[in-house]
C-alpha cells in the first residue's frame, strides 16, 4: 500500500468514530458559510448593478441611500427565509 492510501484509510477509520451528529453539524456549518458568502456576493453584485452609475469613483448621496436600502431589503429577505426554514425543521 502507498502511504497516501494508508493515510486515506486511516482518515476514513477516524471518521467512522466521529459522532454522526457532530459530523452533520460540521457539514451544516460549512454549507451555511458557503451560502453566506454567496449571498454577500449576490447582494453586492445586484445592489451595485442597480444603484451605482458609471460615473466617477465616489458614491453620491442618492447612490449611497439606494445601496443601503438594497442591502437592507436583501437582509430582511434572508431573515424571513431563515425563519421559514427553521419552522420546517
């Protein structure tokens, strides 16, 4: 056996001894972190696309207000979605 194969088998054996509930918690935490990262990226893309014009390097007050409102709406929707998902568990 090659060392990497032995290591893989050893790792698999170690994982079999892990509490399944703890493993599920870890997978959920990783998934939630990825979802959060994707949400932030989507919010940024959509809100900037919607609110920021092609001019200059500074945001005017109208653009700042639009961005703030856009972020707030996305976060409110996120909260409602999380509450709905928690209600299904």
